[in-house]
C-alpha cells in the first residue's frame, strides 16, 4: 500500500471504480463495497443493464468501454482503486488480443490518472505447465497490470462455487441430468474450489489491505478435491444417487464442450473454455495471502457447505447474479429498430393486441414471469425444437432459463432472449440471442383501460440480414398465427385465472 493510499484509507472512504459490474463477480462486489463505506463508480458499456439493480442509486454509473481509452481515462479520474473484473470466458477468434488490448488500456488510464491500486481476479494454475488459451489470457492480463507501474494485487482463484456461477452450473446440471456420465481425463485432476462468499471477502478487503509491492496471491477454499469427487459431493448434498463416471481419454475439449452444450445451459464455447481450464491441477501454490488478508471470521467455507448454500439460494429464487448475464468483451450493443440507424431498412413485425378483463398488476405478473420453467404460453413443442436447433448450431438454446422465477432485471438472460428493457408495469422488451440471420425482439406493452381492464399489446420484430433473413422470416410466417396469437391469449387467460 502506498503512503497516499494508506492515508486515503484512514481519512476518508476510498473512491473505487469497478469494471465488469454487469458480470457475475462484479455485480456482487459493487454493493458490498458500498456497504463497506466506499464511494463506488461502475463502468458499463450499456448502463441500462444496471438501471433496476437494487444498488444502482448507491453508485455512480458511467458509460464506457475497455476498448475506448478516452472513456477509461474519464472513468479513472479521482479514483483510488480500480477493480478489473472483465473476462471473455466464451470468447472466440482473437479474444486473446482483445483482452490484451483491454488490459493495456486500463493500465494506461490508471497510470495517467494516478490511481493508487489495481485489483484483478485471475485463474488459479500451476506455474510450470502448459496452460489453456483461457488461462493464458488470464495470466497475460495479470502480467500487464503488474507491470503497469500502478501498485497491483492479483488474485488467482480456481473453481468458484456459488448460485449462478458457470462452474457451479456445469457441475449442477451434469450431476442432475446424468446418473452415468462420460468425461475426459480432467475428471481426476485436483481442484481447490472456493465459495463465492470467500472470493468477495478477499476482493472487498483488497481495497485497503497492506501491499508492500505488486504481486500475485493464490486464494482457495479449505478442500482439495478431484473434479469427479466434486460431482459426487454435489450429488450427495442434492439428494441424488451416487453418479457413475466413465473416463474416456479420447474425449477432446471440443467434443466435450459440444456435449456439455447439449446437457447443460452452458454454451459449447464457454463449456470448452471451462473444460480446457480443468486440464491442469488448480491448487494453491502457497498461502501467502494469509499474511495480507486473514480468512473471514469463522473460517473459509468448505465445498460441501458452499454447494448447500448455492442450492438454497436457487431453491428460494435468490440468485443475485449469474454467468449468463455477463457480456463478453467486444460484444456488440445493437441498436433497436426504433433507432435512427434503422431508418430506411426493412423491419418485419407481427403486432397484436387483446383486451383483458383483469387489472394491470395481474397481467404484468404473468408477463414478467414468462420463460424458464413457466414456459412461453404457446406451442411448447415449437419452442423446444427451436431451442434444440439453436444448441445444435452452437447457440445458447433454451437451457439458460431465468435467474429468478418471478422478477426480471434489465440485462437478465431469459432462455435464448435477454431483457433489453423493463418498465414495471408497462413494458417488457426482449432481444433474441439465438443464432438467426438477423436481429429479433419481442415485447409486451400494457395499457390500463379501467381499474379492472387492461389492453395487452404484443409485438415481434425482425431485422433481416440479406436474403437469408427474408427467407427465414417468411418460412416462419405460417406459424406466427399459432405461436403469437396463442401466446397473447394464454397470457390473458393465465392472468384471468390468477385473480
């Protein structure tokens, strides 16, 4: 810790910038930093994704991108600590270069602004073995920040266990759905998992912890297990029979990623990144972190207890953030069909309205509860087939479900849609994330007519890309009467029954 940083920590709340606040870790860290008494600024490419999170009024939200040096320099002004929590877990193509450039931009902006400290969360890995592309990227980002000239604390964590984490969701769905499973050799590798609560403990403490010099610290929970053991412990805690695991040495990461994409909500590209990361043992090389940040009161959470806590959160519908809500580095922020950029372009629409003999509140509860286990209120087979087709060609499919069974937030993943905008109880707009030759949106707008009567407007929009997009729209046109008309009527009917 520099003298200026130490003085700032003792005299006033620290001014903290969190990058990746719409992601799994950042979305949980920001409110905890606020609770610790710090003044928090969050950087977001799409601030609307944070417009209705519970803590948005407690932070300063600024628009910016790690690829935009000017926006980073503005965000870093008057900042004491920068948290770097952005990763391309499911990145394709040149994501290594994209992450390198992003790290260089953050390092330069922090150095120019006189930031007192950078905190980065990377991946736990052996020092001497060949690393996967994903872990190489994590290590590369860590090196760039350590060499930035700004005092830097790098954490290296392995498998994070918490409701909604990609690693936990992979374990959960594999164990739940496959009493007998075939796995690559990595099932016998040694893993030191860590509970999300403990990760957040270290991250919050990192803002004020003593830092004699920039360096890397390994963090992990109290247990070292083989990955196969982790699935067996999960099965026991979840009340499942013991799982039978067959190791297939010829199962490549690519094939395993496709297989995981079919069985779990994890897309094949993300599944492959996770699997490649499991190709090495992920065990702490030392426990030097104990000299800088002591374990939390009561000690670190055991793996079995972390699983129990995560399942409890899921059962109660209290999942705070999920892997599915994070946007990869470089993901586009597409314009809506109402934006000027669409002027003069073809936009296909299917618009319908229906008057409901129920109040706005009842109709809204059904609209906001759509998707996931609640379904889409029309032609379930068509939705299932479309989801499987999407998974087959490498898309996200319908398996992502919902973060919460009752409520949605801007930016939430919802099966193969994402919540683009939500204004309770007036508007819900979803953006399609299935693979298609064009952009698609689905929205509902509620218009109160009387205290006990509501007009429900439903609109589907499709912006075709080239001839393939037009063929796609017209090929589905015969099904619109069944899918969209049925959806509108069934939403109204469900609201009526709930009165």
